[in-house]
């Protein structure tokens, strides 16, 4: 690992600690977050050449506090607040100095809840979480989501303004609100992972930097809340799903579906960790949607080959998942499992119940699954039509190429 990569990893680890310290002491999350980003940029520039300071956390706190002083001045803050911050950042605070604070875990959890505040839109929750807790720069986030930095910067700014307008303070939400807020936090981490695992647009199927960051944050959340079953379930789901990453694409980036993947490329360490995690959590408490999805992923991971997959068990798990968290994507996946157990016509009949569901209007998967099942029953013209319809709907170039190739294969092989 290069010096630059080591610095990058350390900065991501320290980001929530430093931001938490400033936000708890001074309030004004928006200004504190800006100050921390300035300090992170300074560290990313200096540390790879000058070396990491003896106390990197104290160095960042000192630099960020000085940046915060400038921001308070530029915002024409009240004089006593400015004087207080300036005094803190004066010569009596050495660059290596550290400050007393509660355990960093408290700050990280508070930051996650704050970034996922209900006053903030889902897209902005993702961006703000990656920046404030993940330590990514605006440019890195914009690149990951394939939008201009000039588009992403206002999105993050609006998120911070929304939190400020909502009157939020840097404290954990009241006990009666935490369950609902935790669901939002989990959803944000799930969205980050999914965007990394199957990019919604662009030339690459996967964005490894996003999946890695989602797993890191989910692991951190599990350390903070080890008794929350859905936190454990989400982490297990991410580990089990990401274990297949190396087998999902050809050398040229083309997509390989799970039943055609070389399972020797699946990573055993995350599979074993994910399976152990989901087995432990299923044995205790109420079962939630992430735990059930992880259990399904575990059944796939434990099958030596596609033909040996226990589809009966997967179908039973999807039936349960549909009761716990009903939505059309769960029904679509149940149709795939049903087709494996009872045949493709049974799967097509279930898919028909989704026709007209506006939630799937712009989603390519309904056409893609229907095309596959139509091909299995020998209706090749209809299969080709639906493969092409799916290709038109997806904005992912690897998925588009795969679907067009499937359509061409039907035309070539079945005429």
C-alpha cells in the first residue's frame, strides 16, 4: 500500500471523530463540516510528503478549528463565539494536541443519524453521509455518481441547510425516534452499496470504491449497535453479495449472471463471515428484511454450483420477505425462484401480477426476467422483444450490452 493510500484510509477513519468533536463543541454542523473538509484537503496534500504527524487526530482538530474561525468570521458570527473559537485555535493549542471527548463511537452514530435526517432528500442523505462520515471529497462523490462536481456541491450544501433549518442539534434523536431514523441510516448505506455493486449508469458495472465504503460504514455501525438484528443483517448481506464481485464480469467488463459465474472466484472469507453473522442474528429477536435478504444470499453462497442451489429454501425465504417488506422487486425475485421450483410458466404467471405497477415502469428487470422465462418456454420472438425492451430501459452500459447480446442470441440460435 502506498503512502497516499495509507493517508487516505487514515483520513476516512478520522473524519467522523474530528467532525463530531467540532460539531458537539461548537454546534453549526454545516460550518463545522466545511472546516473539516478544508483540514482533510490540507492533510491529503501535506501528509504524503511531510509524513503523518504523531497525533493525526489532534492535527486535524487544530487545523479544522482554525478553518472554523475563518468561517465564523466570514459569516459575521457573534463576537464572543468568534473570540472563543479563536482562543481555542491560538498558539496554546499545539498541532499535535488532542482534546478530551466522549468515545468516538458516540459521535459517529450521531453523525450518521444527523446526515440521514428526514428533512434531507434521500439522494442528499447519501451524498452527505459519504462526505461527513465517509470522508470523501465532493469531487470523489460526484465522480462516483457520474455527475459534475458543480451539481454535487449544491446538493450537499442544500442538505446541510435543510438540517440547519430543521433546528437539528448534534445529539442522538430521542429514543422514540431512533428506530425510524435507524431505518433511514440502513437504507442510505444500502443505496450506497447497490450503486457501487451495480452502477445505475455509465460504462462500468461496478464502482468498487462505493461498495468498499458502504461495507466499511456498515461494519462500523455494527460495532456501535451489535444487538440490532437489521444492522447485522445488512452487513452480512453486503459481505455475501460483494464476495461474488470478481466473478461478475468478463475481462472486457461484460456481465456474467450468477448461474454462469465461476464460483471458484467467489471469496471465501467474506462468505464465511457473512454466513456466521446471519446465523447468529437470525437466532435472536424479530427478523427483518435485510436479515432475510442476507439469508437468501447465504443459500446462494453455500451452493457448490448453480444446479445445486436450494431453490425451495430461497422461495420460502422470498415468501417470508414478501410478508415482512412487500414491494414489487421482492415479488419479481420470488417469480424467479418460483420458476426454478415449479417451472417458467408459474414464474410468468406471477410476473403478470406486476404489469401496470408504476413502481416498475422505468425498471428494466421486469422485461429482463420475463424475457428469460419466455425463452425457457420456447417463445423466442417474445423473448427477444422483451430483452430489447429491457436494454432500452437500462442506463448501465454493461447490462445493456448483455441484454442486446441475449436478444441477438435468441434470434441467431432459434431461427
